[in-house]
């Protein structure tokens, strides 16, 4: 019946697809890494502007971030600086983490930026972007299958739209927040740093 079909579709979207996306992201890391290998290039062409931070300032933050990145070497993290989208930070599944110039300027101190870095490392640790993107592709394919018009879907070409409207689920944000707080405590960095920068971003 129509009611049963609707129930099955909703259950699949709410539970089946997210779980499948999680399994794919964690069990096939090479698949997600390869799919996002050109992610930065795509975003540079469609969304980001080059950073206007001085070379000196970029080198300063790269050096400051290095010990924290070294502790997460298994995630293959690398930091890049861009501008053009306001104060924000993003992490791609292949380990590329973007800090915008506007975020650097918004922070009052290095500890606030360390807190954001840990938050993005949390997204990498839990493979949130890969899971979110795989979910979106699976939902799109399911919808196309239902209406009978299936075309090929490419993860990389969906990146600009994803990042323009990247409001992670509450679960993903909670996981990244929890990871950030744990790492701040481990590194003896005041947790207040995370609270203060998040308040600035919300404002």
C-alpha cells in the first residue's frame, strides 16, 4: 500500500542510508579518499578565493598547528588558508583542512584556533563529510530510481553545493565538539577557548 511504501522510504532515509554511509566511509577509506582527491581544486574554482594572509602569517600558523597535526598523522591532515566565504573552517575526507582568513582574524588567540582545528579533526576522525556526501548521493539515487530517471552521480561535482549548505547533523556536530573538548583537555589548552570562538562564530 501507499502508506507502507512511504513508511519504508522514510525508514530507509532516516536509518538505512545513514548506517550504510557510515559503513562505506569507515570500511572503504581508500574509496572516499580517492573520490575527494580533487576536492580542493573544485572548491578553489567554485567557492574559495585565494588567501590574503601574508606568507609570514601563514607560516606562523602552519608551524603552530604542526604539533597538533603530528598527533593525528593517521588522518593525513594538512592545513590550507583561503578566503571569500566568511569566518569558517572545513575538513575534506582526504585530510585537507581549510581555515579562512576571516576566521583567523576573528580569533583572539591561538588557543581559539587550536580548538577549531581539533573540531575539524573530529570531523575527519568520524568521517562526517564522507558520510554526509555518500548519504546525499544515495538519497538522490533512490529518488531518481523511484521517479524512473537515473543518471550518473559524481561525488566531487557535488562538493560546492555541499559546502555552501554544510549544516552538519546535530549528531555530527556533537561528535566533533566532544572530540575537540577531549583533545583540548589532553593538550592542556583551556576549554573556554572553544566556547569563546564558537560564540563568536554563532554571532
